């Protein structure tokens, strides 16, 4: 039995029993994954999946037990590697972070500056992408930490820790009719208006469409971009009404734009710190998390990593009051640094 076979087994299960998708995640060939699965079943003398033609239909009862133990084995392998790394290189290494442009541009700069002051020998790799791309990177173990904003969604083998609450803003030029409203915006105010927002993913599109559908209206998405700076540029050009994360609006910089309160339109979202449960908790990783989210204590992290499910993790933070982006996320280095000093 090889560790590679166990890794392939879990990839198949985590990709909905789709061998082709599992092979793609592992950057290998579908025949290679199928061959290793066959060899594993032959060695164990067990049928791990029921099959329908050439497709896998479901995991057998014996297969479920093997999968459960395989997860434990691979997690312990990662832990062993982490012990070795921590023992020999506690002050050196690499921290890989995946984040949206909004996080990378408006939240992380000051935090990473403080982190580099604490750990000058740690190399930081910052990957930017959409929420879907970020979740892909963390799921295939290409990054240590993923920072993502959106609705709660339990993801296999990922630990989701709530960091802060955030709102959206509606941006318009100073001479736009909406800028003259003496009240908070309603969804009806956006009817038939061209919208300029972030790249529309299937989940975002579903949510935005649902908001308009509930009112019997249709969302007119005129332009999408991957980052708030591009959105703001096109709003300034008069291409439409902008929808961005509230923390991406800079009053001193965006003097020719008006930010309108959108709390009656868009529900408040949560920004999450996502990590693999198998990630060795090096001190510099926990210190980065404390810089990013000062309300998260080491005791919270220990309890979260010891939890058996995401529901247990949620219980750990159920009594913790999350800060808001209105509190100046990323703008309080002194307070954040003091928390880990």
C-alpha cells in the first residue's frame, strides 16, 4: 500500500467519485488514478466503490471505513512533516496566502508589513484570484491559508474561521441621480440601471439574480471586473452603478465618487480564514492569523483544530463578537501586533 494510493482515493471521494476530476486536481492522468485504485482494491481484497458501467456509483460500507482511516493516515503524515519543519526551521519557511484583490489591496498590506517585521526570514507568496479560484488553490494544497468572503459553506477537509463582517457599497459619480437621494437605497432604485461589479461567479450570480427575482425585476449587469479599482474606474467613466466591498472605498482617494449605503439591498457577509485541517500549525501561521483577526486567540485555534467537524468549529466562535470592516480592518497594526507580542 502506498501513500499515493490513499491520496488518490481521497481525491476521488472529494470530487464526487469523478475520476477525471480527481486526476485533474492531482495533475496526473485519469488512467493512472484508475490503475492505482484497482491496485489498492486488489491488495486490500475489498471493493471500495460500487460501479455502474465504467463509472463509480457510490462508496461501499467497507470503502467508507477505509476512507476514514486514509484521512487520518495522511493527516498524520503532514503532522510528522510539520514537526520536522518546526524543529529545524521555526524562524524560516514560506507562507502561501490566497486572497481576492480586495483583501490583497485594502486589507493585507499593513498586516503583511507587520508580519515581515516579526518574521524577516519567512517568504510570503500572495496569490490573487476569484473566490472560486481561491477555494481551488486551498483544496489542492497549493496554499496554506485562503481568505475568502461570502456565505457560509462547509468545504471538505477545510477549517473555516470567521474573521470579520463586511458590507457592500454602491458607487456612483457625484452628478448621478442616485447621489441626490436623501435616504438609503432600495433595490428598486437599481432597476434598469447598468451595474458594474466583480466578476460574476455562479454563486454570486445566483444571489444577485435571486435578489432581483424576489422583486420581479431583472439584474442588468453591464460590466464585471476582478478588482475594485477597475470597477471604480468604469463607474467614473459613467458605464454604470458600481457594487464593491465597503472596505474598498477610500474617501480621500475616491473624491469623485459617492458611496451609498446598501445595507437594505445586500446582506452583510463574513470574511473567512480557511485552512486545511492537516496544516501543521507553525507559530508564524498562528501569528499571521492573530494579525489578520485579533479576536482569534491561540486557545481558539487549538480548539478549532481539535474539532471533529465544522459545526464544532462554529461552536468555538459562537460567543466571539466579530469586528466589522467599519472598524478599519487592516488599519490597526499597533493593536494587532500587541495581541501577539
